C-alpha cells in the first residue's frame, strides 16, 4: 500500500509539473476543448505515460485493499444487464442519431488515454471510436477472410457488429449474449437502421454446453471481443463448448495478461488492473492445452495495437477445430 501511495504522489507531482490543462487530462471525463487549447491530440511522453500508469496502479491497489471483486454471474449481470446495457437501452441515443455511423462514433469529447496503432496517446472518445471502426474492420479482413456469416459471442448491444456492418455490407451477422437487455437494445437499433435482415440477435449462456443457440456457431466464423474476460472460472469449459460446435474458425480479441511480465514496469498497471477486477488470466494457456490435446489448431497469436485504455491491453488469438480425421 505504501508503494501505491508513493505512485499516487508521483502522479500528483506530475500533474503539477506539466501544468493544470495537461495534468487534468490524466483524469477521465475532462472537456477536450480545454485540452486542445494546450495541445493537439498526440503521443504521450515517457514521463506522462508513467503518470498514467501510476494513477492506474494506485486505483487497482485501492480496489484490492478495500473490496475483492468476484466475477460471478450475478456480478456480471449487475454490471452489464442491469448497468451498461440498461443505460444504453434507457437513453436510446440511436433514435437521435443522423446515421448508424453517427450513433456508433458519437460526439463525446471525453479524453481517453488510449492505444492507437500501438502508440499511447490522448484522444477524444469520438475520435477513438472512429479509429476502432477502421481497426476492427482491418482485423476481420486480415484474419477472417471473405466468409459470409460472422457470429459474435458476448455481443452486448451489438456495437461491434454494427461497426462491421458498415465495413462489410455484403455480410450477415449474428450476435449472441446472455443479457436480455443488451439483446433487446440490439434488436431495436437494428430495426431503427433497417438492418434486421442482415444482423440477428439472440441470447446464449456460454457456460451451458447444451444451450440450443450453440448450434448457430456450427460451420461459421466466430469472434469474441473483451467477452471471455468475464468468465475467469469457466474459460476452459466455454472454449471446449465452442470447439464442440465445429465452427469454421474462431478469433478472440481478449486481455493479454499471460503476455505481461512483472519484469517490465510498463506491464505492472495491466497486471494489477486485471487482478483487481478478477478478469480471466488463462485464455492463452487454455488454447495451448487444447492444441496439445489436438482439439484445435492454434493458427496465430499477436498483440492488438488499439485499446481504449492502457490498463487492459489485448491480444488476438485465431484458431480452428482440429481435423476430425487427425490429419
């Protein structure tokens, strides 16, 4: 705890040294107009990055000291079905947007400390959303090819699928999630923008191997985006459930805790954040075991170059079920 207080003190000193406009940008929710008066959106210096990491480490230490989060089904439901997705459904921002892209990008000028093309920078949420649209499309195009059908597990209110529908107007999409509120919002958004014939949504419980909607995955390309992080105690079972449906291929964009190292100070903030939130830390290990058991072919893994925060870096893992003839 003393170490965390020392880092918090260094963060305060950094804010004082670099001036109030830049220092305040280290906190979430600040007005980008004030920020832009001091500088344009740009990469951070090493000193500024240290300040951001110091603040993150202090917050994670406080979470670990004050309350231990357990990512149980009820905790996840409270955060998403009764929290984030309920707010999206209640606010109904899509009804006021001039287009689907305008809804997805939004107009938020909240300053994020984000990863963009592998660089750490300050950027508005709206600008990051615009970058994410291109980056997601590039990732899908590069590794998932020209397959017609794409299924997202943990689709929430459909944000990723709506993004991809703009980039790939000829494709069909399926979004599955355990949250009935998220699915209700997704269906209404699809209907509002006339996409109900191209994007379908339904519920699924990934922990239940007998859930009937697992059949949707068979022969199709599947992806997850910051979904499996919510299943730290069930990650192995869920991966096997997915594999048993014999999808064409699967791409995960998920937290990369296993690629982080305590020997790299820059990774400490990520490691502590993941631990303090009780997110999964064994996705890569489970995939490697399934490969060794000849259940899957692990085709490729790599770090992802974009993220809305520095505390939750992701990697991409691409795999397909092993050939049934053992070849």
